[in-house]
C-alpha cells in the first residue's frame, strides 16, 4: 500500500491509536507512517507552546513596562512636589533674611544718629559749663583767668566739631561696611545652598528616569532567560531573545547574588 493511500491522523491521540493498530496488524509500513505523524504532532505542539511562551513574555513585558511607568511617574510627581515646596520655603526664607538685614541696618543708622547727637550735646554742655565758669571768674575780677578758660572752651568746642566728630563717623562707617559684608556673605551662602538644592532635584529627576529604564531592562532580561529556558534543544529560542540578555548580564548576576545574600 502506497503512503499516499494512508489516511492522515487528525490529532496526536489519533496518530498514536493508528500507530498501535498498524503495529498490532504487523503493518510496519503503515506504523512507520503514523510514527512520523506522531513526531510531527509533537513538534507542532512544541512550536505552539513556544509561541504561547513568546506571547506571554511579550504581554508580561508590556505589563511590566506599564507598571514601571506608573511607579516612575509617581516618583517624578513626588520629586516635583517636594521641589516646589522647597522653592516656596526658599523664597520665604529669602524675604525673611532681607527684611531682617534691612531692620539691622535701620537700627545701626538710628544708633549712629542718636550717638552723634549725644556726642554733640555733650560737647555743647561741656562748652557751656566752661563758659559759665569763665563768667564767674569775670565777676571775681579774674579777667586773665576768665580769658584763658574762655579760649579753652572755644578750643574744646572746635575740636569736638571737627576731629572727634570725624573719628566718631569713621567708626560707624566701619560698622556699616562690616555689616554690608556680613549681609552679602549671608545672602551668597543662602543662594548657593538654593542652587545646590535645585541641582539635587535635577539629578533626582534624571535618576528616576534612568532607574526606571534600568529596572525594566533587568526584569525584562530575567523574563527573557526564564522564557528561553522553556525551549527544548530542537526548538531553540529565537536569536533576538537571546541577544537581549547580553548587555544586561552583569545586572542580572548582581540581582541574583543580592537575592542569595538576602
């Protein structure tokens, strides 16, 4: 009987049944035909299972990517919220510093004015007291002593109006200059801390994206390995799947080692 005359089996079970019947009938030619069909059905089932594995892998990878995107978006939103909160705090602190510095300057200028007026009044009082003493000497007919005391009083007044007052003003000018330097340094340090904080958030945002991509590729590669391991030798995994694990082998080994250490 020719091979073309054999009825093909409709399933693996039917092929096995027809093979057994041919074997019992000692029709080895027909048994050989159905044995070949059994192998074809097995290979077909393996290919079908492999296709399901690939489908499950791709579906799982898509789900994993979607989950990682959600997590990354949440992390990004949290970073942005914290950054905006810190910006508001920085602005509040900046205006508080400026207001305090302005108040410190006003208080120093007021003290300068008050102390200057006090010094002037003290000089005037001293001048008046000396002249009063000179007048008493005149009434006592001590004209020469009165003249000496009057001239001394005038000399003291002129000195107070020039040398002492200039020195007094120079001292307060130094205080104002020192305050200006201190205020500028304080603001520079504050702005530098603000720049560093903003740079920190920029780095955090960038790393949030990098970490999301890195974790996806690691999990993706692990899934590839698990899927590829299901393929029998006669039906190896497609080369495209195998190649995906090469670039991330170190990360996969690191994760496996970390899990074992835990």
